[in-house]
């Protein structure tokens, strides 16, 4: 049986499709799957995600170059275009449905102590399944990259690439030093706001923070969420970069194309092409200039190892003949992890409940005008970048991020949040079910610069076998310590006058499994954080960029793979460390910069 939310979202999707469907002259018309694949291209790009789609667009601007873009999934989901429905695509066939290895210090209340790791499996990659939040990170993040030897990756170097993509819809921001108008990627704010969102901003001001544009001159402060949205719907990199280029004769986009290996000459160590499977047929295609690997922080190291490039002992153990012993492929995995599921109850009817979203007037209004709660960016109305007691008060380098939602896990009748967050029946029934569908809000707090590092390893030499993902969450005790402080900041926010006027109060039932800890102590919060850990999907670092002097660096600052000619990596895997924020915008920036690096080599 389908529930009311699923029926309502399907109706909204059908109405939107009828009113805004593809026409021959539509610049957002759908990308056609390549049917006649050549045996040779100038460039082969693996992965049509947040970076790969950008690179395909920019390289195909040169009509003399032939480009093949390979994507394991199909086209975007129509349902996924509705911002408030962002998370409904997780654990479906457009999600890779990865899981972590069992964790010692996280994911304790989930089945087998494994956390879900959603990643997009369609055109646009994770930009087609993510929360759409547009956050660049902090200036200091990029300046640190540069100071560590990554020439050309300082903030002043990368800002032009953020601007190149951007088409900001806020008239107060567009055309300023920090924001652009006219790029391919539409960036804007939600067309709908709740009184809770206003109270969130006011509460932050009460705490001494500025209400600011966190993508501007300063990051520290509170602001309404900026996202990759266009006319009230998702603006993925597929919509922004692939659809406008879909009629270029020199760009072939091959969907449902699963790469099994990069072809590398074992003697010359030159990447010559790619082998992939599509609809049961094996293709071997040559690249006369470069193979560009943009499959993400999980799949890029997996594909490299399947190709014989990685830790030699591990490859041999899996039955793969090593071509290049590169022990740091798959190492340095880092990710943002926070506490999911905090509920603050209120006395006012301001929350985004399913009953308020899924009704005919709201659905019709969204389909026609896009200004209803369904247009809210992944249900996240505000973001804050704040400082724990361990941060430098005099430095604009906050160490905590807060995601504010005018609803919580109890707001959707248990239809989506319960499933994607992985709660067991025991936890759900004991903790959340008694307050189901009450007015509430939530905060997802996290530490922005975790020190814990994990790994990606092969499970076998079968390319269809999912890799072993071990993020090693909270293996460094500082990560847990500062995450506890982030929760305390969220609690302090709930006690501001702005939120107290709405009757805000923490739902104070002890979280299952933590009842034996003294309530509201650090030990209690540590227990809850370890129990209800949640990935932000910000995995980076597994093909680390670095200078020649860094023995752990896998690629150069030009993103060339060390030891293999004509192979570049361009996605989140090259980031030496996490930016201080959500990673989609930085990944798009990597795609823009990588495109210029490639052009500079071959033009």
C-alpha cells in the first residue's frame, strides 16, 4: 500500500511534468543515451556527477574534441526534482545504497552497527539525490590546501571557479564580489519560509552571531539556506551542465554503463582507455588524450584498484595483478558525521507535517507556482556556522555547523526519515512513535573538521561487488568531544527568546540504549551521538591531492595521477581534507578548475 505522502508526491510530479515537460527547443530538455559508441574518443570521463558533468560540458565546448561521458545509472528521477522530497530517493534504484563496515564508535543503534551511505546513481550523481545545499566552505580551508603545497588551490585561486558556475537569484547577492549572475548553475533560496526559520535566525542573533551570507566575506553566523534550485525545483549538475550541451555532436553520454577497469599499459604506465558493460554488452573504448576519473570518493579508488592501481598487497590478495603499487589509493577517507534525530517540540502549528504538505491546494500551488513548502530545500530552512569552546574566537574559522529543519523525524508519519536513518523498530516504537506528527523542529549538529580517517578497500575483484567502506567515525576522541559541544550549542539555541516564544522544548525522553548514562551529561550525549550517527554524504580524500614532497599524495595539484600518464582524477576524492561545509559546491568547483587544467595541457 502507498501512503499519503507517496501518492501526493507522485501527483505533484505528474502535474509538474505535464506543465513543464520537455520540448525540442527546451534548454533543459532531456539528455539522450548514446546508442552508437565509437571505438575511440579524445577524452573519456568516468562518472556524470557533480564534477564529471561539469567537465563534460566544458571540454565539449571545443568542437574539435570528442568526449565520451560514462554514467552507471540512468537519467534523473522526476520525483527527485521536488526539493522537500530530497531524501525519498535514498535506498532506491537511483542510490548506490552503500553501507559502512560495522563501526566501533558510531552507528550503534542501526542494524549490524552499519550506517547507510547514500550516493547518487544517475546523471548528476549525488547532485541529483543530495540536499541541494550550496555551501562553499571557508577561505581558510583552501588557503591551507595551498600552504600545504597545492599551488593554485588557495581561496583566491578557486573563488573564480565558484563564480564561473554560479547564477545567483538573490538580487542582493548577485553581481557582488562573492556571487555571480549568468553561470549555468542556478543558486537561490527557498521560495517558502516558516516562522520557525525566522526564529532560528533571531535566536542566532540573540546568541551574538550575525545574520549573514555564509558564502560571502565571512562564514561565521546564521543564514537562510542557499541551494542549487531553479524555479522551485532541483538544479542538479545534469540539469545545469549536461542538458544545455545535449545537442553537441562531439559529446556522447552513455548511461547504464558500468566501468570495470581503466586500461593501462603495464609497461609504459599510460592510461589508454576504458572497459565497461552496458545492457549486457562489453565495450572497450580508447582515449587518445586522457581518461578523467570522476566517480567520487568511493567509486574512484574502487575503479583504480580494479584496474591494478592501489595497495599492491591488497590487490594481490583479491586476485588482481598490480600495475602500480600506490598504497594511498583508498586511504585518507574523511566525512562529516553528526547526530540525527533530536526533536524540539513546539506549541505552534508551524512545522512541515505531511498533512500540511500533501493536500490538493498545496500540490497544485507547487505545480503551478513553486512557492509552497514543497519548494523548501531538502526541508532545511537555515544553516549556522558557529564556534565551540575549542575554536579561536578571533578567527573566522567556525568548527561547528548546524542544519535547522522546521520539522523532524516525527513529521512525515514515519514514511521516509525512519527508513533512511536506519532506526530499528525497537528505537522507533519506543522513542519516536509516541510523539508522531506533533509540531517540532530539529537541528543536525556536526564538527566541521574531523580528524578521524578511514579507508576504501575492495570486497572482491568483481566490479559489481560494493567496496568495503570504513570511515572510522570518532576514532579520534577530539571528533566526539567537539560534536558533543555542537549539541550543547543547539540546546542553547532552543532556549533563546525567539524560540521560547514558540514553546520550544527538548523532547526529553532518554534515548534508547543511553538510559544508564546520567541525563544531559557529556557521557549521555556521547552515547546518543554514537547510537544515532548520520553521514552528511561529504566523503572526500581517497585520492588525495598533494605536492611531490607529500608521499601520501595520489594526484598532483594539476590532478594528474602520479605514476600513470594520461590519467586524471577530478572529484571529491582529490580533496586533501574536508571543506568546512557541504561538499557539492566545492566538487563543482573542482570540475570547473579541472576543465581548465585539462585545456591548458592540450591547447
